[in-house]
C-alpha cells in the first residue's frame, strides 16, 4: 500500500519541480532537500541525537522552549533542527542557540528521506502540528529511531480526507510512538485516525512557553523613537496582517481619526515583502506613511509600516490597542497571545480556526473578537475613550498568558521514555549531581 504513496510522491515532485526550483522561499538548499550531504557536512556531536522538524520560522520558535528543556536535562544531547523555508532556516541559525545542526528538511521522497535519516542518525524524530510525512516516518521507523508528534492537531474538516488517504497508502500513524496533543479534542481526533490509545497524551501547546516576556522598557523606548511614534499619544497596532486586511484597517483608522487626530497606526504585515504595497494603499487613502526601516530620519507619519523582522513583540508594548490579522480573511488567524503577553488588549476577527486554543485562553480575559470592520471601529472607539478599561483588559491578558505555560516540560517527560537507556542514565546522573 505504501508503494502507491511512494510512486505518487515522485509524480507530485516532478509536477511541482518548477515551483520548487524558482519559488523564492523554497529554491535554496536543493541538494540537502534531496538528502545529498557533502562529505564535509557537519553532523553535530553528542548523544542522544534528537531531530526536531518545524515547517516555518514560527513553528520552530514554538519548539525552542522544548529544546531548552532537552538541553537542560540532557546536556550532552545533539539537537538537529530542520525546516522548509528560507526564513525558517535564517531564523533558526540566528536565534536557536540550542540547535547543534540547522538544515533544510528533505523532500518527502523515499530516497531523499532514507539518505537524510542515514546522514543524521536520529534516536528520536519530533514532528510538529500536522507534519505527517509518510516517507520520512517510514524511513525513520525503518532505521530503528523513535517518532513523536508534538503540539499535535488535526483539522476536523479534513478528517475524512486523512482517513481516505490512510486507507489508500497505509496508516503512517501506526509508526508514531508518541502523540503529544494540544487538547482533549485533538487527542480524540488522533484516536479517530488510528493512533494507539496508549500512545496519545494531552500536554498542551509549547508555543505558550515560547511567548516572550514583557519587552525591556529601554528597548521599547528606543524603538518608539526609531518608529517616529509620539510619546504619550495613542497607537493602534495591526500585527501579522494579510493581503486584503490592510485596506479594511486603513478605513477603520480614517474613521477613528475623526475623533482622535493624534492616533497613529502601525501595520506589521505577516510578510514584510508586502510593505511597499501597504505604503501605496495608505498614500492612496490620503494618509502620511513611513517605513520603520527608515529610522528616525523617516520622521513622523500617521501610518508606520513595520518592515523589519524580530521586533513585533517589542512593538506590541508600544500599542494602546492591538488588532491581530489573518482573522478578517480566511487564513485561520495569527498569534494573539504575543501581544497579550505584553499586557495589551487584543482584538481579532472572526476567522481564528487555527488558534482555537488561544481563544479559549483569551476571550473574556483581555481578548475581544469582532465580526466585522464596523464592529472593530465601534469597539476601538469605545476603548480609546476609556483608558482605565484598556489598562484593566491589558492586565487580564497578561495574567491569562502567565497561567498557561508548562507543555514543554511535560513533553520532555514523555520523550525521555522513548530515548535510549544512556539518555535515562544521563538524566539520573544530572539529578544526582
């Protein structure tokens, strides 16, 4: 049965080859993606060898607290990190100091995955969310390594498709040793898809552990000056926006200006390469606009486009109100807990399907869901007139975030039971010391 998927993966690869070769986020590292490693390739030293895979930069950041916990308990372990995108690779090399090796993930082709497994020699492969790659799972299992799924989730609308695929190619979940699911509902879905009951555990989401602490006040003040934001004046910040949302937000902002002419808008697009289009839309709406990358020299403007990477969490601290994007369009939302962790009230639209666990944490505790831009305008107008209410909601949001951590430690507890005996001995030695 798996032969059908193996053949299909090669057919799909050939059809997608032009995209893979020329897509700006996917075209680099082709030899590594094919499992072709040079003889001089640095494989990292230490044991046990733990391979963690996250598709993108955001996924890898969710895994970082777990890497820190693994290094704390197994200081001699080797952590290998793989990702699919250029931005994920750049971020991992820059920020994941716990990783001993950072690479592009292999394509899910039989030969590529077998070569990668032989080269990396993992004792444990950790996949995230719904990263169920049948060829990679098969190659890892055949090599005698253990496999865990962390932050596990399965879209309920896609369960029939998963079942049909698994019937056709064989169920890859049978080779997964550990399912660490985000919630009881996700655990039920894993069981419904054929996961063994004694391998399924509900441990929560490590992204909650990855939430950055409140930004340093000095750094926030410096960023305020660099972004041209007036001290003491209100700021509406729109984080992680997607195509089609900025025009809606600019319309809301223009209405808010009628009552609050000093209000400034900061737009932080999910993909910074869209900054130019957002500037053009703001100018077309009759608003003065600047890029954050212009620094103080860019002067003051009504709209600032945050076109840098790695500053959004600090920027959230400068906000009076925050709107999180991906929620007025059908993208399933974005991270609403990051601004909440900075003690800011968070507003978001109706499409938050990918962040239901975050909604359970935040709604009624500093988070407000709005159905339309018109409702966003109404809520923002009301809150901007009540600084006391903004402060109260911000504190509720901060407290809600502080109460949901701990998934990384629970996950590592389970993973240690899968690792070779020498790892357990190392943990015992560390505890004794």
